[in-house]
């Protein structure tokens, strides 16, 4: 009856959103505290104080008709300038305010940047597992997603990437810190990737872009990640303040095109055009200004680190196999049966909401979003233990089915 | 180098945005008060007090991590319920919260609704003149815009619409109060349109949808317009709070699918899918709640009415030909030479920023956005008079070139 693709997308929903909605309904049924909702990456720590301070300051000092009016499509000039200056100062790379495009968050950044970059049928190489909406956005931009394997720690398999790049490859899309694995690519890893891209660009006589999706940049438990523009010239950085400032629902982020990109101005024009075609008139203005005022501020990463340590240790001790996350707020756990969807259904019986890995492009895992209250993790542990016992019992086998810590 | 269509869209920009940017640059050059910027529909009266009150109340009462977190893709349940209840109570039509989808403003509503409705190559009939981005959005949704003429007061030419509807017609898109003409379609006009759509739907055995783009609904100087769902069943209403609450930069609006639509649930699923494909994760949450709290509140329409009266009377008295606007905040003025772009360029020499009508789908007019400070209009009048004199003098003809009031 209606656009087939859109109807299917709407009916299916993402596995994450599906579970999120199920969780909301289930909480109403049996009480919020009885459901262990690890489904969605909704920040659990409050926005830093600067957010509220800036909102109040703006309300008190700016006339409402100026404060809430349209900005230029690419954003308020002062905000773009602040972002460019922040990138330049913090990461030591050249950046120009003329190449900063404020967006309605990371998903908007992805759709707009991919629509600008991709010509019909061009390919985007993406390491697995990946954020499921990448497939939707690459498809919406008329491109083709080419998944490539990663190593046993979910870090880049550089050989696989090099082999996957062909003459139709337009970009390699990386997400570090990674959703859903928590992997943070090391500087040497990113530099090696840059070298491969440079080599392949020369080989095919056309740039292979590095598209870096970085909403989790500040949420790391070790070394801060290298800035992608520092390792490769044809780079587009996609950023969102959703996680760093705990503003996921306010839809505010940006696209930064490296001034070292070939034809950077033309690419930026294509970004503006893509924003226009997708109906993005401008990014929400109040939060443009809030974000600019809070550049460099970060929500309490310590809370996420404590959650990570608690959850990782407890689950590993129970016998679950998982890799310790280096960043973001997700734990990727091997399932106790090969079918991740069936495992996630079984987990529901214990009121554990875990996202099966199939839509992330791999089989046999669940994603556990630990951006929740610490007490939720504490109270969930008996459920995780019972889930483990269910499988161990069901198999009549007391050994853990996978590698133990 | 990049996606051709996106690059062109980005380089061209809309005529409105182009002039808006020119105005911003020009104001820096010669001073804000010397430029008479009638380019953009940026509300000039402040948001009603309820907006700031609600923001402050929410900051004081809601935990930040809840307040700024993701909502469901279609919006916060309480907000959708409030919108549905408001529509039902205010307009006396059935409405369901399950058919309300909160959006990032009117442009997002258009892109998402059109992407949901249109199958490849289907046509959308649009009365001229029309908001220029309609062409961009219909194209982005894979459809074809079919312009139809209007009468001498820019009201619907029902015969022309009936003739334009063919077997490939998916929808008629109307915008009342109208941008750029200020026309507000009368109830009998809308009822007659509904009858034509019902007749044509029966003839072709498939619904021809009424898509009503209504960001100016409350900005009227006479009778309030009939609610589109009251005149025709297969109706989708697109709404934005940009104008009614003077929140143009905050990007908040909604799509309401009539429960009387055939296959309404399926259409709503397609709307959700289209939102997903275009990267709209959810509408900005703080302003979802602000909008819900301020339903039925409207910025000071009296200020716009006073501007309309002043500008219309002054320009008519000078000799300009224009129709008195019944709503919105635009005056559509006949140009004093056939080429509207040349006329708008000439106006720039008098520091008057007027949007030429070509991109609205008609020739020989300029749009004057009178959502400006009253003093701007007052100070601009000598410039309008000088512009008129330029043409009258240049022609060596003391008669007005077009119909006088």
C-alpha cells in the first residue's frame, strides 16, 4: 500500500528499539525495578552541570525570538567557530569553521554524510560487528555495506580491510570506541588503517574516505583515541553530544570535514545539500549553543567504569565469555547457545533485556548496555546466574560452554 | 566528485536561504538597522511565556538523565497522547495517540510523510505558488511534483486540481494559511476539494491522499481554517510549532495520520520507517514536552496583523499590486518588471531583501516576509517608494504597471 521499504523498516523496527519498547511495556506490567533493561544506549548519568547552567543563562540573557529562531543550515556561526577551534586546539589538527556542519545527532550525521559521499552503488566497508542502523543509512544513501571481519578482540583486521577495498569502495566507516563491543582502536592501528587507505586511493586514483563515527570518543577507560584526521587526510568525523553530555534525546552533533580532504569545499556543499534533501533545516538551536558552551565537558565516566568493572567481573566469574570493554558502555557477551535470538528470548524469561547480535552483523553474542544505575546491575546478577544455570543445566554439562576468564 | 544531486542542492541553496545568508553578511557590512531583511519566515515575536516557564519547570523537577534521554522514535507517550487529545477536542475529529509521530519540524514532517506515502514515480499535485522545498522533498521521496494553477486570489482552482489528478497521483499537498501568498482556504473550498479527492479515489480505485502542511494554522486574521481531517478521510496533517510558538530553530512538530485513513496503521508504520531511514531517531525531547505543555498557546498574532496592515496599506498606496494576506506572515507582491530575479536584485540596491517568486513556481512576484520588527517596516517604506520610483521613472510612465488597489 505504501512505500515498501519504509513500511518494512517501520514494522521491523531495530532489534534495539523493539526491546526498548518491550522493556517499557514490561516495566508497566511488573514494576520498573523488576525488569533489567540493558537494551538501549541511553546515558544513565546526568548531563554535566554546564548544560543546565547554560540553558538558564541563555533564557535569562537572550531575547526569546532570537534564542529560538532559525540558524543557518550549517549552524550558528559562533557555534561552528567554537567547534572548529576546539578540534584544532584539542587534537592538534587543522580545522576550519567553514567545514563544520551542525546536525540533529549521530544518526543524522551518518545519513547526511553518507548521502553526500556516496554515488549510486558505491561501497562502504564496515568492520563487524557494527551499529545496525549503518545498514539502513548506507542503503538510504544508495550505497552498499560491505562487512569485514575483526580480530578476536574485535579490533581491526587490517588485512581483511585491505582485501575488501575495491574500485567501488567509497569509504571505510569505523566506530571507535565501538558499539557494540567497547573496542577502542589503538593509535598504531588507526595509523596503519590510514596507510592502507592512502595506498588504495593511489591504486584506484580516487580517494577512499575514512568516515569516523565518534559519539563515544570521550567515554574511554584508557588512552584517549587518536583523532582520525591526524592519521589520514580524506577524513570526515561524525560527532554527537548524546553520550558525552548525556543529551541523547536532544539530537545534537556535527559533521567535521577535514580541510586536508581533496575538494573539501565541494564535499561540504554536498553535505549541505544532503541535509536539505533529508529535511534537516538546522540543528536544534538552543542545544547548538549549549553544546558549544560545554565543549570538552564530559558526564561522569567514572560511573560507567564502575559499572563495567562490576558487570565484566561478575559475568566472567559466572562463566560467561566476554572481552573487557576499553570504551563506550557496552559489554558484548558470547551467548550460551548458537542462536543469539533464542538466547535473548530465554534471557527475557529472567527479565534480562539483552540485544541479540544478529543485527550487528555477527552471530552468537548479546549486547549488554551497562549505562544503567549500579543497583540495576547488582540486582540483575542473580538473573544472569540463573540464565547461566539454565543452559548449564539444560545441557547436563557443568563445564562452561565457552572460554572462561 | 560527490553525489551530484546533493552537491547541486548544497551549492544552489534555496533562494530564501541564499538571501538570508546575504542579509546576515550585509548587516555585518553596513549595520543591522540599514538592511531591510524580509527574506525568511523567522518569527519576530517572542515565544509565549509558557515556553520558558515549562523549560524552567522541567529543569527543576526532572532528573537530567531522564529529561534529556531518548524517547521512543514516534515521541514520548505522554506527548503523543496530549497532541491526539488536543486535535480531538479542538477540531472535533477522531484522533488516536497511536497515529501521532513527533518530528523535527515541518520539513522533517514533509520528507518523512512523503517518503512513507510515495512509491517510485507517483505524483503529488501542488497548487502554485508553493514553498520551494516541496520540490526538493517530493524529489527526495522519489515522486514527481505536479504544479496546478490557483485563482486570482491564490485560492484553489478546483477544476485545475480535478484535471491534474490522474492514475499516478498519490496526493494533493495543500498549505493553508499559505506560504508565500497568505491565502487561507475557506471551509467550502476545502470541502469541495475533499469531494473531488473522494470522487477521484473511487474512479481510480486507490486513495488520493490529502496532505495538509499546517505550520501557520493559528496565524490567521479571520475565521480559523477548517481541520482537514474533517473534510476528507484519507488525510495526513503535518504540523510544526515553529510559527505558533516562535520556535523555528528548535525543530519540533508532528505528523498526524487520520484514523479514518484506509490502512492507517500500515501508513503509520511507513512513517516510522521513513523517519528511521532519514536518520530521525526522535524529535528533540525537551521541546517535545514544551510543545505538549503549550498546546493551543500562540505567539502574539496581533503584532503580525499590525505589520500586515501597515505593509499592505503602504505598498498598495505606493502603487504596488498585492492581495491582502488572510493568514501567515507573507505578502506576495507583483514585481514591477517581468523578471522577478532582476527585480529582487534591484531591490537589493535599496537594501530591501525580497525573495523572487521563481522558486515558488510562479513568475513575476516577490515574497515579503513581514515577521519583522514594526520599525523595520516603517524604516523600509522610503526604500519601497524609491524602488517603485526607479521603475516608474525608468519607464517614463507615471501609471502603475499593474493593477492598483
